[in-house]
């Protein structure tokens, strides 16, 4: 057992060493590498619709496993929200990205709440609360910051979810609302009559997605009152291995 553990550790060290370099520097774990690992699903629909934030791409950190999106979220929170110097802000993190959640959990934030709609097949840490985005159990104008990434594409009533997010967001608060979005199509593609997981994967790029957003995604957010800023910070951080095409969608109240 011990021998096996040592052996796998040695293997990992050798493997990591083979990726050492100066092209990338992971903001999460500090690993400096010459390349990044392939991540994401290789599905024709994601390529055909030019879906940003999904699909097969080169974007994983060999050391910590962070994706390009994880690093984008992390850097925005660190440098633009200044989250680590602002410990008292009230944060709701929906469907939390593990790697981001682990960092925020350990960072001494005083009001950091994680929520996810529990499914039977998945194990959640005990600090994650079972929560439905269509019925957020908090009063109006409660949160300074809401993180809700890659969730809305799972929810048929996405406008109702956006309304709930707007409701619990404080005036001047901000919500980060990343979704897989087609670069090519203006109009969102959705069809709720499709319920077969395989068919959903073929049409929407994942077995439990109900749509692929088009550029009209912003109109949907606007329709519930959110003022949307589309931010691209990738140029500021050329070494972080961010996706140059991935904008942040920041909704404000
Ligand atoms: Zn890393």
C-alpha cells in the first residue's frame, strides 16, 4: 500500500516535471508550465455552434486541475472584487466549482454560503445547502455577490431563476452569471420537449442542458432588471491560460 502510494507520487512528480516551463503560470496553484492539458467534451454541436466555455480545448492546469474558467473566476474575484480583503461581504455561491469553493471556504470569509440542488448520485460537502435557484431561501436585497456559473442552461424557467437572483441581490451588488454561449448565433437554441439525455447531449452539448445560449443571453438578463457588463480580462493576464474568447457576464442591480 505504502509502496503503491510512493510510486504514484513519484510518477506524478515525473509527469509534472515534464510539463515545467515558462509559458503559463497558474494563479491558483502557482505551477509554471510550458503547456496546459486538454479538457472538455468533444461534441460536434459545441464546435458547430462555436460554444464558448465548453467543448474540447487546451485549458487544464497539470498540477491543480483547474480549468480556464476556474482561473478566470478566481482572478476576477481576487483582483476585481478584491474578495480576500473584503471578508464581511455576503456571498451566495450556486453550484460551486469545487476548486473555487475550497479556496473561498478556507479564506476566512464571514458570510459565504454555498447552495446546490442536490441530486442522489452526487455527494456534497456538509457546508453545501440544498437550494433551488427558483426559490432562494433569503430575503430581498441580501447578497453583495452571487456566483452562479454554468447553472442557468440547466433550468427550463431560466427567466424565473434570473428574477430570483435579482431579488436577493443587493442594490449595487453583483452577480457573476457564466453560461456556455454560442459565438455564432444571436438567438438562444432551446427545446423543452427534448428530455432524452442522449438527445440533449447531441443538441445542447450536455446530457442535462436544456439550451445553448445565443448572444441574446444579455437581453434575458436585462429583462429581469439586471444591468449587464460584459468584461474580458484575459489580455491583462497573458500567463494564466485564460480563454481569450471567454467574457465575464456581470449582472448588477
Ligand atoms: Zn494550477
